C-alpha cells in the first residue's frame, strides 16, 4: 500500500480536481490497526443521530484545521483525540494521501494514513456529536457479501460497505475502497449490487458553518 501511495494521484480517489486555491483546509485520520484475533482493521466513528448535518453517518475522525495546527497531521491527530480520546503517542503517521475537494461544503480534505502501534480503548468524548466508535476488520470490509454500491437521492452512485451494523458510504467509503485496492486486499464482489440510500436525516446536507468534514460523495 505504501509503495502505491508513493505515486498516488488525486484521480485515484476522485474524479473531481482539487482547486489550486480556496477551500477550507481539513484532515481526517485513516487509522489502521491489528486485532490479534481478527487481523487488520480501520477505525471509524458514527455521528450522532441528532446532528443537523450528516446525522448517523460513519466517518473517519477528523475536521477543519485550526490556526494553531502545524499541518494536516496535527489536525487529524487533534480531532481524533477530541472526538474519540485517541492518544497521539499511540499512532505512527505513515503518509498523507492526496488532498481531496468536497464541493458541497468547499472542504479540501487531507486523509492522513497512520498505524496504531499501541492500541488502547477509545470512546465518544462528545456523545452529542459522536454516537459510536468501531474498529472495522479488513476481512469484513472485503467480504463480497458486505460490499455494494449505494444510490444517493441526487442520482450519484458510489461504493459502500455494510459492516457491523454500519452502512459506510460517501467520502469515507471511497477512500477505504481505494486503499483496499492499493493494499492488495480486494476480493471480487458483485458491482451490479446497487441499493438506494433512504432520504433520511442521515443523508448529508451542505455543512457550511460546521467544523465537521461533510461526507457528501466525491467520486
């Protein structure tokens, strides 16, 4: 995966070109770990169902950059600590992925890939914002029975994963899908399997005025 990321381009993750100027800088932490009984996994959180925007939606820890953040890595680690209590000292940052633009909220997001070398318990620190935290095993993410595409009410269709009671889609699913391919983990799955995303509060709205990375699809 790291060899592939060394030559990764924005186009590997999205069809949308990232603007040279403008956009609100933000970062998310793509944290890989390993459970002795379940193998490699990725940390995700589920937004609280009461949020005004992207309610109930799984996402990577992350958000908008603060002025005191030195770089995208600092933003991603700070946000992960604030959201789920992650100890930055337990993490080894491996790489920064290409900056990705999310037009609906005008966020420019840097996914920061890291290895959780010293895993520890994590939990929602702000239950009003984060409802649940989970480590999703790669073996379950690549299981063909758990993979599909979802159709957004706007007509957009993109990758999704149904794992451990979570429907992971949008920006998060797009990044995960690309990394699974780059890591050589992919297994054949029925790409014609398309399900409609219900038009509920979990369907994201433009997130102007919030610090959270909007999960509206970018692919």
